[in-house]
């Protein structure tokens, strides 16, 4: 979303006429004692920015469709779009205008219970803001609504056109993409298949910021900045600072101004009639601490102003927070520098609605003749990724990235981002230990942060390094007066006994009022900081504002290009599945599939002529022609050709591009090739076996395994049967594992001979299920989870929970065309505990014997 876009003056307020009645149809169709859908009134939860929101919800009711909703007049105007949106202007999609929904519906995800209106699963497929082009009231009346979307998946100009005639039962429209820089042919890009998941559970960030349509870097500003959107206004008595959001990765596209993340104290300067105030985020006036800075600010050629910046101390030209702390403690502030990066008000003009580049241009002019301690925070005319790498190598905390056209908005925003090259944040001091057990010097600080609601204080570990004896004494003098008998932590929120309420370990508690700046290696699984280093006190930060931040920022990489050769080639004529369908499927499940593939010898089933032609297995690397696949040195296994493994998304897609349909893996990893880490039981039904008997057989196999104290996981085979998988600690060889599986299967066949067969061959399993233990031999492979199968319909091997077993309709319930849609509604991984379960066969083998 381009920052600072103005809300259309003509849109929602005019559409709002009769808004209370608009939701009568919505409420009349639903029983809110049963359905979890919101029953809110018109208005609901509004965006603080004043921008109009949109949401597209993916809804699997009696059939899959997409609900397209635009905020207007305190409600969500809604259309049901059966085939979903498409970036191709030639692909016009039917959109049926349905009842308005409350604004709170925009965040709804969940299951509408059976027998309720529109029963089924709902996820938020896309969300963002929209701008009407022209008068939206006239557009709705005339049946032609043109608008611009700023979402996580959709962007650019779109149009809704009414096609039904007055009086028809259904109010039918067409939704289509207008031709602009975002338009793309459907044959090249299908956004529904490329990005099928919820943006709540898998947030992407705005596409305009991550799409690699890089705007050429421009000079900081013209000589005469455009201040036409400034407003004449009296000097504000107070302005809350704009705050940045931690960026998990660097934005690829968009128009950003990149600055150094200054390692100091944030201060806002207010100038009025020669009086200067230097205000912290907590509202304290620090003007008396910095007379040099105040004097230089008074000398600026302005009568009234609000400026934003950060005070720092420079060591060898780089910001040094410890040096700043020492300078303030020693009352030697004459060397402190005030870097200014924004100008919100000047001489009767409020600039907060002026684009950032123009505000900075005016600020630069203002500082041209300023004193040596007032400096303009320069932006870098270089790619953010290069600057981020340079910052990390220099030991700088990171970068600030600000949308070039952003308005100044108080509070935390997405138009200002902070990119951290190191893990570092403020934490509340909740207690301490003394050095050597004696009063007078601090030995360590006990840390915490407030939860998302700001109500619970959560333990975050401790820090015991980063200060000298003088700082240890200073910390003692500050903390001793705050000492209290009770721990300030909310133990129920911490979820673990990080510290008890007694002081058995020498812990002493304080009222949580002071804030420490801490650098550390990582957050542990228990939620505490590891290898922490104290950097100084944050006297400018109120403790109540301290919350846990994420990790470091990762440098962005362009999305993997998906250029498919011969995309139109039909792989499965029975279902009209093309090569493009297959490659896009594998691209969409790469993240889920790679844990099942990586570091395992793989056998590829390739189909140069489609699944009806000649197929062949490839296990070795003599000729691959597939970039990205890992070729393992034959020296690991003398007299054995080099093996292959698929370890990356690039390798997976490369193999699919080279006509690979199926991916089969061994039961051991490359590094422990002779020590299997799983047992697989392949339930293969013979002629005359019903699906109910296959389900029953899987449950019987699980029950016997449980009696042997072994946990097992379930997946469909993608064909006729099911796979039961038992994870193992890789301790014994293939012979022992195969012997166990053979004994297990023979026991099944002997115990229930009318259901099971331990002998292969069609004649031996008529009306029986053959449990294939041969899959557990050395060199044998099995279709990997999420692998497609080279059979009509192209089913896939899908991991499922045991609770789903009796809901399954076949071993090929999901195929290349449907599997990814199914996965988009699954918030939990049924195999999440599989990877941490390491079992042995010792007890099970004895019990079987």
C-alpha cells in the first residue's frame, strides 16, 4: 500500500445511507448462537488510518468460491466469485452481489457449522486497502465500479461491472483486472494456485513492497519541495512519534528511503518563540540535559517547529550506545550529536500530510546553516540489501526503511520499517542479583517484557555481562530504592518456573520501572534471551511500552522464477492435467514437502511422454540435466554410482521441469545411509477389497504397533492404499529393521488371515490387503509425502491425522488439482510431532517373538 493515501471524500459516507438496515439480511440468515461468525452492528472495527479496507475470503461451502468484500459506509459490500480473481484482463470472473457483511467479518476465519447458512471452512485469502477511482456511489448505482487494490496478493486497477438486468433474481457482476503494470496472462501466472494460503497464518506483506518491480532510485529531493498538501494550523501542543515495525525481511520492491538505524535516544524537538523542548517518548523534557543542542536549535531560522531525530555519540564515526550512556552519566553532553530525520511542523504549516521526501527536503534546507551538533540523517542511494550487508559488517544495529511518499503517522506503522542486523531490544528490569552476594554492585539483571495486551509481565531471562565496576555500582544505586519483596512476573503467563517467588537463588525483585538495552544471540524455545550483553539503560522508554520483538531481519531474495518449458503439454489426459499444473503444484507444496525429501537418496519417476507413455526410474546421477539436485560422491559408498537428493525448492522444481512426476525416498538419510530412521507399512488392497476394509486394516496395524509401544503416522498413498509410517532412532541396520517388519506382517496375516496377506502377487491377495514389508529393505524406496502419482487423476500422497482416517474416501482423495486447496484450509500439521519422535525396536522385537 502506498503510504498516506487519502480516503476518498465521496465514498463511504455517501454509500452509508441506511447502513443500519443493510445488515438485516446478513443477521436474518444466521443463528449467532451456533455460528462463530461476527454479529456486530454497522461500523464494527475501523482502520485507524482512515483508509478503506478490502478482504477476500476463501470459502469452501458446498463448493469452493471466493468472497470479495469492499469496505464502504460502515459495512462490507460483498460479492461471491466462484472462480476467484485473476491477473489476466482476458479472464472475466462472475461475481454475484450478496448481502452486506459487518466490518468485523474481515478478520473472520473458521468453520461455519453444518446446517447453518453457507456452512463450510473460511480463511482470509487476501486483505489490504482499496481506493475508488471516481465516485463510488455513482459507480455502484451505474453498475461500474473501478478501484485500485493494495493487498498482500492483489494490486493494481480492477473493475466490477453489473451484467444482470433489473428485476433478475441474482445481482450478477463481472470482476476483472484492468490493463496496467500488474496485469499478467493466466498461462504465465495463476495467483490462486501460486498463493493459496491464509494471509493470517501465512502473512506475506503487501505485494507492492515485495514484488520485484523496483522503482529507480531518485535523488533525496528537488530544491523546491512540494508542500502543497501542508495545512495551515497552530503549533500542536503535543505530537506522538511515528514508530517503525520490525521487518522480518528486506522489502524487494517499492520506493523506500534507506537510513542508518541510529543507536541512541529518540527525541522530538519542539520550538516555540525561542523556547526549545526536547521530548522523550515518555513525554519528559530533556532540554536541561543538552544545553549545546538547545542553543543550536534556538539558532535555526524558524519561529515554530516540530522536528524528529535521535541523539547519538560517535566512536570512529559510528554510533556507540555505551559511549552515549557514559557521556550522559558523566554529564559531558557537549559531544553528543542530534541526527534529525523528519520535520512535522514549521512556521504555521503542519507537514504531517506532506510526503516524506518533501518533508526531508524542507528539513535539509533548514539544517544547511545549523551548528555542528545538528546533522541531517542522510539517506543512501544504494540497494537496501547492499546497505544491510554493509551495516552488518560494520557492527551497526541495522537500517531504517521509510516509504518515500509516507505521511507522518503517530504510533507504530508499516510505512516505517526497522531492519535489524543483530538481535537487540529493550527489556524491563524486574530484579537483580548482587556481585559476590554483597550489596553495592549488581551481578546480573533479571529481565522481562509485556505481552501483546500490555497486561502481563513475562520473564525473559537474565544478563550478567556488558558493564564495568562503575556501571555495576550505578545500577545498584538505581535499583536498590526500587526493591520489593514480591516477584513482578506473572508466573501463569511465563508457562515455566524461570524464577520462583522465593529468593533461593539470590534473586531480588524490583518494581518494573527501568528499561535495559540488551544484545543477545537468540530467543530460546522457553522464551528467554541467550548469551545476553548489556548495552545500557533506556531512560527514554517507559517500561510499560516494552514488548517482545521478532528476530533479526533477513536480506530479501527475489522469489524463485517459475518459467515452465512447454507448459501446455498434457501429462494426464484423463483429468486434462498439464505440465504447468504439475510444476505449479510442486512449487506450492515445496515448503511442506522438502522436510520429507531433504538429505535422503531419491528415486525419480519421469514421464517424458505423459503418464500414459513409457515411465522410467532414475536413482543415480550419471545424467540429470537438473540444476539444483545434490549429487553425492560415490566415495561414500564404494562400487555404487553417485546418489541424488532433492534438498531445495530449486531442485524440486527443476526435477518437475524435467518431467519428474513421482519422488520416492529411502528409509535412511545420506549421512546415515545404513541406519534407517523409519519403518513403512504399505497397505495395498487386492482385488475385491472395499475401502472400508482398508481403513479397518490401517487401524488394526496402528493398534498392534501401539501394543508394541510404537507410535505411527498415517498418509494416503496417492493410489489405492495407505502408508503407515513409524519413525525410528537410526541405531540399527536395514537387516534388523526389515526382519522386524517381516515378523510384524506375518503376525498380522497369521492372526487375521481373512484380512491380511504377507505374500505378494495378485493371486495371494484376492479380497485381502497385502502389507508390503519389502519397502524396508536396503535400497528400497517409497513415494514421499506430497508426491504425485503417475496414475489417472494424479493422486498425491497426503499426510493425515488418525482422526481423519474414517473420513477418507480413498487413497487418492486429493490430486494435483485439489491437494493444494485442501492444504490451504489446514492450520495444523498432523505430522508435527513425527520429527521429534525417535523410537527403537528393541522392546517391540522381543514382544513379537
